[in-house]
């Protein structure tokens, strides 16, 4: 995986954001940051990058369940239990599979099929990626997104 220094002149891609170096006075080239996380609270695009979920515009756009884009405007979109729930274990296992892929095209195809990529958060055994990556509703309201149940609809 790539190592990035944040902030940068450009937004990092989902793979680059997984390893972050922060420049300090004693280490101007940057030092790998290690923290303890209780939750990651961010907007929807950032939640997808940090949490290893496919893009927020993917067919399977939800970080909580496996609803697909064809159902996002149906009554079932706001019905609890209508779609298979994502689990931390499943997400971590798919992330491991993604990490073991050796080519860009294999990774692209994997994301298309499984809506998941590798995430550094999986190195934290205590962290539930599906439940502890939280989409901040206020930020999304400012972006003009509508929130129904746990789904974000554009």
C-alpha cells in the first residue's frame, strides 16, 4: 500500500489514505501516525474511503447493508431487515481478499463485484468497521443529500 502525507494538494485515493504520515518538527519527512479509535465520523465519500467500502455511487452504496441502487427509491429502502446486513467479519474477510490481489485490474473487478477494498482499520481487532464508521448526517444535509433510515439517498 502507498504511504501518504496529509494534507496534500490533492485528495488521496482510497488505497493511499490507508497509510498516513504526518510531518513533525523532528521528522519533516513525516511519521506514521498510530492512534486508538472509538469511531470515525465523516461525510459519506470519506466513510467509503476510510472504511474500505466501494464508492458511494457503487451499485451497493450502503455501508450498513447490501441494498442495491435499483431499490434505493422503493419503500423497502426504509424497512428494517429488508436487505442483508453487512457484518464486520464479512467486511474484514473481503478486505483481506482484496489486499491479496496483485494487479490493478483484479482489484477493480473485485470492487465491482464485492463493493469492498482493503482498509487499515482491519488491523484494529477491537474496531467494528461496519458499525464504527459513522456518516455524519449534518454534513450530508449541507451537501444536499437526503437521509432515510440508515441509507443516504442523493
